[in-house]
């Protein structure tokens, strides 16, 4: 495949890359994702209105470092009872307090929204952001196992579902955008690329 058809997905997460790569291949997008583990600086905020600007900033960094089309993601959990905290601080909060600390702050049934923002920057430096979001609620399973890559999937039940996002994933890899915030953002990106955008 030509260099013009390659997109560097800048992430250290093999699971995130594999998931995105699977979608690209299964939908015959015509582009190949390659993983790049370059270090990127992430500005932190708890204001959901700032997330789009932050992911664009991260995307421009990725483009500067790779020298060609690049893709980055910003994911956040927004808890209604805390004014949409932790937002883009989600990973840092979890790394600091873990499940034990989290369940001192939230209860089963608390409403939450997960968002995924993908910034795609083409080879000319033109950037677009694709958002996926999913409303749902927090649940506390009887048994919690640390999942460093997707720690919240087992405690988040999407709206109109009865089991967690992790359990839904186990039932089938290609879960719908109505269930998964990450799937929704990937599908919007793929639809954009299929319109014939030159990378």
C-alpha cells in the first residue's frame, strides 16, 4: 500500500490500535493504520467544552512527529453528579485512586457519559475531529479485575442495555455505535475517509 494510504495512529495502547485496525480492515476503508508510539503532551482539563481543542492540539503534535497523516484519540468519562468530572482527567484519576477510590465517589446506578474524540490530520496538516458518545450508568460488579487498557468497560452499562460494555464486547467484536462510544467515533472517521479525502 502506498504511503499516501497510510495513517499513523499515535498511541501506546496495543488494544486501542488493534480495535481501530480491525474496523479499518473489516470495512474496506482503503487505508492502512500503522501504530506509532511517539510521546505526545496532553493538556488536561475537566471542562468538556475544551476537549475538542485539546484533541486537535494532540493531533497536530502527532502530525509534526510523524510527517504524514496521523490519528490520535482523547477519551473521557463524565459523571453527572460531579459536574462532568473527571473528563479528560479520567486516566489520571483512575491511576491515582483505582476502583476502590472510585467507588467511594460513585454508586451503582449513577449516570455517566463516555466520549471518544478522534483527531485525524491529513498529510497537509488539515485536521478534523470525530466524536462518539454513549450515555449510561455506573455499576459495581461482584468481582472486579484490573484492566489497564479499558478500566471502565466493566463498570459501565450503556443506555438501554443490561450488561456492561466489557460483557457486550465479549459477545461480539463488532459492537454497534449505539453501544460503544469508541465505535461511534471510528465509524464517523471511516465515513469521512470513504468520501475520497486525500491523506
